[in-house]
């Protein structure tokens, strides 16, 4: 049986991660649906997904269970929400619309990271215990939103970065990239496995750490500089 002190510590840590994760993925997905609606596709609207109600976006396994398991077992955080349905053929203009809808999610995560950093200025208003808990939530929100932004901008369909690339590249390059979409998640899982094995056997190199970790740290530093927190 786990000692009560360790259990309390784990539960406290979980409460400082769960809310930032839920808010990050909820706003990310809602932003996709909102921009799609503005550009002519009401698919997400008709399915009730253009909303900030997290219940509409949360995937129990991907948003709650998986992040907690990864956080406790490895200290690494990753999760996902239910993708917002978008009929890209209804967007006007088509290619620019695809780019704007895809970009809406990561852009929202950057905005949330900035807001989280700014709110850190006001945490000392409350009692010390509450202030500490709020500060941890906001720091984790900054980190989670930065990770989500960078991860989703990887140029691989069905990630947002893949759709942006398909919308921006000439047709001769966009078509082959778009054809990778059915295999996108398999490729991502393979990257996770290769990176995990590389770290475990002591190679000193993580492919995902290079693809996601470094850009995420750069984004966090930029947000802190913009909000005056870097000093």
C-alpha cells in the first residue's frame, strides 16, 4: 500500500495538471470549430463542438487517463482530445481556409500560454496555500500549451502542421503529403517508441526531444520574455 503522504503528494500534483490540460485541449478544439464556422463549414457547430464546454471535447482516455499515467510513470506529459470534425471542402477559400482552421488551434495555445504567464502576476493576492496551487496550475498551463502548440505544428497529417503544409505547398508536394494522413498516427507512435527506447538504452538522444522539446523551450522563453517574466 502506498504511504498516505506519497498518495497526497500525487493527488495534489494531479490537481495542478488536470485543469490546465482540460482547458488547453478544450480551447484548442473549439478554436478549430469556430474558425471553420466563420469560413463556411458548420459541421462542428451542428455537432455541438463550437463550445468551451470541456465535456464536448474531452476524450476520457486521451485527455485524462493517458496524461496521468505518463506523468506518474515517466514525468512526460502527452494527451489529446476528440478532433473537431471539419468538412474542408466547404471552406471558402479552400486552401487558405484549411490553413486558417488548422492554425487556429496552435495559435489559441500560444494565447493561453501568454495569458497564463500574465496571470502569474496576480497569484499572491490570495492565501499562501492557494497562491502556491494557482501558481503551479499557471506554470503547468504555460508548459502544456507550449507543448500542444509545437506538437500540433509538426508537418505531418492529420496534425495541424500537416494540414497547414498541405494548404501552403504546391500541389505536386501537397498531394503526396496528404496521402500520408492514414498513416500519420502510426508514424507518430513509432517516433514515440524510438525516442523512448533511445532514452532507456542510454543513447543520449531523443528524436522527439529534438523535434518537440527544444522548440517548446524556445516558445516558453519567448512567452516569458513577452510577458516580462524572464527577468
